[in-house]
C-alpha cells in the first residue's frame, strides 16, 4: 500500500511537470528504498533501460567502473548461446572439468577433475546456482583456456558497444581486471535477449534438479516481483550485491541494473522500485502525453564518468531523477542502405560518397538489420556533421550487419572515429581495400 502511494505521488509529480510544458524541462521523482543506499557508497551504480528502444530512463554513475561479480556469467552464456546457434556445440555435448575448473571457489557444483556434465546442465548451473566451476569448465571447452576465453569475452563486449568493460575470467570471481559498468551490463542484457531469444528462458528458471539436488535460483526477484523473468545476480565483498533484471508489464520490457547494494534485500528493493518507476513513465506516455526521456541508450549519462575517476572515490549522492523534455525536432533526412558485402565496392565509386574518399568508419556490428540501422540513425543524429559527405550503410556480411559510413577521406575517417571514441562510442577506421 505504501509503495502504491509513493508511485502515485510520482505520477502526480510527473503530470505536473508535463503540464508546465517547456518552462520546466525536467522533473524529479523520489523513488522508494533509494535512501537505503549509503550516499557515500563508492560501489553503487544503476540504470534503467527500455529493452525495445534502448532508451535510458534513469542512470546513476552508469559509466563508473565496477566489479560485475557473477553477472560476468551473462557474457559467458552469451558466447555459449552463440556457439549453440552456430552449431559448433550441442546441448548434449560433454563439458569436462579440468583441475583448474574443479578448483574454483564456491559457489560451485563440486564436480571432480576429469568428470563431466552436459552443456545444458552447465547453462542451468550458471543461471541458477551461479556455479563458478561450471563457468570455468564451459570457458575451457569453448576457448581452450579460460584466459583465451576471457579475451574472447572482452572482444565480443567491445563489438556489442560495451566500451568500458574488460573480462579477466569467466565466472566473476575477484580479479582487479574484471571490470564493467551498469550501462555496459544493460547493453549485454539487451543483447542476449535480442540475439538469442530462444535461450533467454534459462535466466528465468527458478529451480534446477541436478543429480538429485534441487538447486534454487539466487535471483529471488523471479518469484517475488511480478513480471521479472531474468537475468542474473552477483556478489563479492569488493562488488557488493549486484543484479541485472528484466521485467515485462503491459507488453513493455525494461532492463534494470543495480550494482553495489549493501545487502541482498536492499538491492532487490531498489531494483524493484526502479523497475516500477520506469513502468510509470511508460504508462504516462501510453496515455498520450507528449514527453520523452532526455537520455538515449547510446548517449553518455548526465552524470559524466569524469567526475568518478576511480572505484574508491566517494559521492555525495543525489536523488533519483527522471529527466523529461518536450518532443525532439525531426531528425535530419537519412538514406540508410542495406547491402550485401559483395555490393560494397560500388559505394565508393559514385555519388556524393566518392567526393570524400574511399575510407570507411564502422560504428557497430549486430545480428539484426533493424539494430544496425538504429545505430546508424543514432550516430547520424548525434554526429551528423562528421558524416555529411558519407553514405550510411548496414552491410550484411557472414550473418552480421555492420553499421558503416562509406566515402570518407583518411583524415575525415580518423577524425570522426576519434570524436566517437571520445564520446564512448564504438568505432573502427577501415582503409580502402586494395585492387
């Protein structure tokens, strides 16, 4: 009842802000339970994202480096799902435990060196028990060694746009080089449900029966919070209590990441509160109010990471806020093309693109054509002046869609990429092909 009253007060405040129009472009919503987070905590960070559009509804220290703990296993699972989808492994394949895997610290299945489980059992063990030994064994199966697999994890993270993430192991056990951010974890959470929806159900599995043991999922929100159907919890002494969740209400899905909670219960209450507040914003829009959330998923947060140079730095803290603004002006006209890699050579040979040059800038790689086009549109909207003479193309190659700008000079390509990277955007310069 108290929680309902608080959400009602939020809705009233939001409506008032909207009625005032452009005179007050922002509104602040006090969210229940946020006060339970110590305001000088150097561990806390959070973000709320619309899973469909990628829009950020709220961000607090979202780009500050944090220890992801066992949320690391979401990337281990992403690469596992990738291998399954490509037919490189099957659910019935054996995952053999090396002495290194068997020696991992709890929480673990406790499989002896030389013994094995199936890929299916390993996936379920990661999603429910958060088994560290199973994560390492799976990493060794896919990568040969855990170190090589961790390098593949980091590479895939960069390709997904997780520009502030580095993985040092497959399970998230304490390692000073195993770092991520709330924003990057949201990107990963969105990617795993977007790219491999056929496997997402494993994150919502509440129980796992393994050789006579009934293993319950560590994520209590799957049972306690209606609509929540994933993803992953994590905890180490250094990280605090972490969680990445996704929930659906009225057909809309949100992603919430909370890092550095002081207790499991507080973390869950804050995550639930952020989730419900996010749904309140969506609900107001569905009632026809002409509002938008100011931040975009690919844009830097209002609280710049420059104010948080290290994980040890404290923070005076400020209240949870949802920034609102009037509807944006129409984006500049765009002619984004979808082409096959065999047709790319024609792009630099005619039209306005040829005037600039034959260099290319890549700003993302996606499984979905729609996501590739969205990234191009977002990049054009934010950095359009850098690509005035370029041709925006979602290039299909080997099952992926590469978001690219063709027809730049060498200097234009390098300058554009330098600007994008300075704004934490993924970017790569591609020189002209020979011949």
